[in-house]
């Protein structure tokens, strides 16, 4: 095919931006009586069909008389491939008329009308398509369609992008089938290959005609293609559909292979929606390693049929869609792994220690980065105490999240040893140095004692906590900042502060107070003002609810303030009143168990809980007996009355007791068995100076 000089061409055919595209119908435009329209190209050897055409050019010669190669009659092959007029005016810049085409009277107005007709479809008879006239039209359509498909991130967006890009520009309807389940990466699916109808799309009902895609067997049919096609299709090995999918290339529906495969794909009676002739294309969707589905493009019977070049268009659409679906599946798997990693790295639920109420929040830096290096934790300690931890590993990668998980596990282990806060940070610093030279993190570790109403805090380069008092005053606690974890060779300092009942301690990471729009100290001051403003809403005698307080704190973030992930931990100090605590020291003597029973009986009588005396005396006696048998220093006995009755017995022996089944001939070994059967809960915690064995009983 001889291509016309580009300087005289004007893009014709379907406009990719036009939603109707190639589906708009057209016919040969009527010409004015004055014959102003340009003549159509004649077949080789035929006389020119309109005046004004050079005779020498019509006979195969140029104006100089030199023979030229005759051009094929593209218009005769079908109006959908007719070339645009070479004398069309360019609205952007004037173009000279080509040789051999004289100036036409009134040609400018007629050409403008013809161009508008092709561009907008106005003046065309209803139901006629506006075809893609040249390869350039198809290229522009494929470019626009692939860009729309590429905009999708998840599976539904990509499939929807394919449907919206092709209907109605390329086809009147589309059916997209995908494997169920979709294979991920290099994994090999087990079992038979099953295709599921994922999505259908078609021209809206008001634009349908009588001869649409619905079978004309019944007068009333549902308007959705999915209602007349099978939702599931099992691809039989060696079957016709399997052969078409293995061939990878799109095929016309009237080909022998497709005619045998469509009933298997669409189900019984589903092939009735496929028009006769080359008005349907079956395109396999092949991903990186395997076929993952199929797409069926359909045109109505009254529309012009697909052409051979349309198979290339369908192949491009299928390839881009399949690769996008492959990436979406991999992205979905990564997102699932990230969610699982985040779920396991952070506590699913917070504990409910005595004397303190807790609430927390975690926000990732972005939807595409669901995990980061921020973490929080609340760890129950012996003596009804609780350790409050918040930390931030530098970076937002999966590596940062993995380092965060290791540091969090280390902190939990160190907290179980009941080490002082500064010692915990020292061991975390050593652990970070063992993980690598560039493993840096900040951390704040605090221990709250509800009995003494005191809190001990040590800081490793972390933003200071904020304490909201019951009266509504918000205070930034003065805690020595310290060096970040991982620096090495530095000492950490702990401070002990008052923690009055009704106060709220807020621990957070720097993502809450620092961004590109503000420095960290400006953010801390805004946080303090926000807490004070929220406290004023509930009055000076009632602290704000913890969950609502966390939500209000996060509302202070503006649109440009989300540069980092955020971890937030709020602790409301209720404390334990001194009247609800009984504490004694017992000498490690044989008389200690009897003394412990008498002290426990008196405390229960003072609290009005005499009905629990028998069970409490029995369990206290057994635990104290085990303690004084091996202890060399005084044994501690403490009773706490809260929503439950808690008993704690401490000694200087680090070995933890172990529950075992005593034999019938054994004289001992039944103490912990009784505790396990009668107590609500029990446990033992190793301390730096020994251990504590505790149990809880429900109050009657």
C-alpha cells in the first residue's frame, strides 16, 4: 500500500477520546449540488469518477508524464478504510494543496463539515459505525486503552479498565474470564483449570437495538450477559477451548477452533449471544508464565465486522491486561504478607492490667507501605505493674519491620526479667549492634506501679511523653533524651515521676508530631494544646474517654502531615488505693505458713470477704510453704483487692516452680496442683532478685 505524504494527511477515523469511537455508524456523506466534494479514488485503469482530477495521474503518470505505480483502491475495499481527503484544511496551520488536485469551489466548507461528521458522528444515520480508517487510528486507540489498563493497581481496576477501554470504542460488549483461583508467581496450580466469568460490559440498554446480543428465543431476557452465560467453565485437557488457549493468539469466533471452543466457554446456549461472521474475537489472556483467562469481544450483527488488523489490537489489549493482572495478583500477595507481618509484629489486643486502662493506634505511612518500623507494647509485670513501650526503627521497608520485630521481642524478654528501664534500653542497644552497624532506633520504656502511683521512664532518643492531668492541664514530661538505640557506648538514665490517679500518659512516635511542614518541637506543642482542648470538653472532673482521645489526637494531622508511620499508646492511670493493699514480710521459718494464713484471714475480714477465707488460706499456705523451703531471705506476701483478689508471694530463689502430677506415694508435690485447680489464674515471674508466684481468685 502506497502511503500518502504526511504533510497532506489529516488524522481521520475514530477519535480515541470520543466515547463512541468506532461504533458510530456512518455512510457516504451527501455532496452539495455544486460538486464541491473531492472525488473518491478510482480503481486502477478506470477513468476518474469526478472532474478536476489530472488525466495523467489517473492513467498512472505524474504531472510531468513519468509513469507512476498505481495506488490500490482502498475505498472500494470498504468504506471503513477510505482515506481522508487530502485537501482537508488544517485549522492549526495552512497546508498547500497537493499536486494534481485543483482547488475546489466551496471545498473548505464541505471539508470542514466532513471532518466534523467523522469527529462527532453528527449527520450520520443511527446505528452505523465510525470505523478506524487507518493504522494510525488503531495505534492511537491501543495507546489510550493500554494507558487506561495500566492505571489499575488491583485486579478489579485492571479488569474494569479493559472493559471501559474497549466498550464501546472497539467492541459493543466484552466478557472477561479469569482462572479461579488465579496462580501467584511461580507456583504451580493443582487440580483442573477453571475459568470464572469475572466481568461483563456492554453498551447501555437505551442504545441497544432489536438485533442485540440477547438470544431472540424468548421475548423477555435479562439485560446482563452473565445471565445467559455460564459463570464457571472447566477447561478440559485436549478440548477445543484448551487448544485455543494454548495457541495464545486471538481468533475470530467463526474460525473452526473458536466455534468448537465457545460452547465450552459460554455454557449451554451461551453461544447464541455470538453474532455470525467476524463479529466476535476470542483472545486468550497470557501472563508471564501461563494463560490466566480469556476475553471475548463482541459486535452487533448490524455493525461492521472485525478485520484482520483488529486481531492485533485484541492481542495487544489481552497482553497488557494479562500482564497487569499478573502484577496485581503479586501485589495482592505482597499486601497480604505485609498485613500478616504487621498483625504479628504489633499486639493484636492490649492486656488489661490492674490499675491502668490502655488504648492504641497504628497508622502506616501510606496504603502502599503498610508496615514500618514503629511499634508499641504493654507488658504486665509482677506486682500489678505494667511496662509501656513505644519505639521507632529508622526506615519504612520490610527490613525495618523485621528489625522492629526483633527489638520488640527482645524488649518483651527483658521486661519478663523485670529489669530497670535503663537496663532494658542498654540491652536493646547491644542487640541492635549485633543486628548490624546501621540498625538505629529510638525507644521509650516506662514502668507504671499502680500501688505507689509512680512511673519510671528511660528514653533512647525518642520524643518525650505528654501527661494529661485530671484537671485538663497537659504537660510535656522532662525526660533525659539519651542516644538512639544502636549507637553503642552510651549510658541511659531513668527518672521516677508521679502518676496521679485519673491522669493519662500519651506515648507516640515522631510521625505524629514531625513532618515536612513542621519541626518536632512545634508538633509536640500542638499535641499538648490538642490534649488540653479535648480535656476541656469533658470538664475538670472527668477525663476524656481513651478511644475518643486517640481519635482526636490523630485528627490533628493535616493533608501533608503523613510522612511517616505513627504508633500511639495511651494509658489512663487508675491506680490501686492503699486501703486495698495488704503487705507483709515473713521470715523463712517453719512457722511462716501459719502466720501467712492468720494475716490473710485478718485482711479478708477487714475487706468483708470472710466467705473466701478457706480457699485463700489453703492456697496461701501452699505457696508460702514452697517459698520458705528454699529461701534464705525474708519472703514477701501481698494481697490486692481489685475486681479480683490477687495474692503475690516473693522470694530470693530464681528457679520457677513447675506443675507436676504427684504420685500416690509422694508426700509432697501437690501444692501447685491445688493452686491450678482452685485459682482463676496463676503464674510465676523471674525477677533480678528472685521470683514472684501469684494467683487470682474471683470475688464472691
